[in-house]
C-alpha cells in the first residue's frame, strides 16, 4: 500500500483471526452487475465506450488477478486492456480486504475475501483475543509493531 518502507509495519502471526466472524466473506454477482459497478467506477470511460455484451464476454473470459503481495494480497486485476488495483476492486465491491480470489461460479463471478483490513499493522480481532488472555496493551502493541517502544509522554499538568 505504501510506496516507501515502513519498518514497523511487518506481518506477524495472528492465526486466531480465523475464528473471527469476519474472517471469510463471499459475494456472488452476475457479470452484468460486475460490469455495471466497474463502469460506474471507470474514470477513463473506456468500459462505457464498448458494447455491454462484449464487455461481459471479456470479463468472463479474461478477468484475472495478475499481481499479489508476498502475503497474497491482490495488487492488480486485469481484463483484456483494463486494469484495477486491489484497493480499487476492494472499494468498488465493498470487500473486507484485498486478500481475495475470483472465480467463475455458475455463470457468475464469485469473490472470496479472507480477513478484514489492509494487511498493515494490528489485527483488531487478534489484539482483542490477546487482551482477553490478560496480555497488556503495551505487550500487544509491541507484538504487532515489532521494534517499537511504548512510552508515556510527559503531558502538561492541568491547572
């Protein structure tokens, strides 16, 4: 997501996330609805210039994820000459995360999202699970942001 390295934003194990009710989400949309949402979000206007039935054929035959992060988060989706970032796709289809896959399912597009968030920083579900085990906030923050130190600032005293 960031174009520069942010050393404290590294991936750590948060395997308890699989127990979250938000861990997996499935959306199944007819391709004409997929096209409608993509056309509405298309700033270039390219999709609107092409025949709807032709665009649906293109989506059905060539829609694919072409780039992932090393953790499996989608960076790029293409369909013929059209490209979207994972973040754009997430926004257009109101997905929980950019960790998703696409598949043709009974003539419709199925989008399966794993997890919730941006793969940056602290898992709120995981942090809550640790807190329920009586692990301190400082320890939880240090776990999710390795190499950082939690300090108490010197604040001015109230008068």
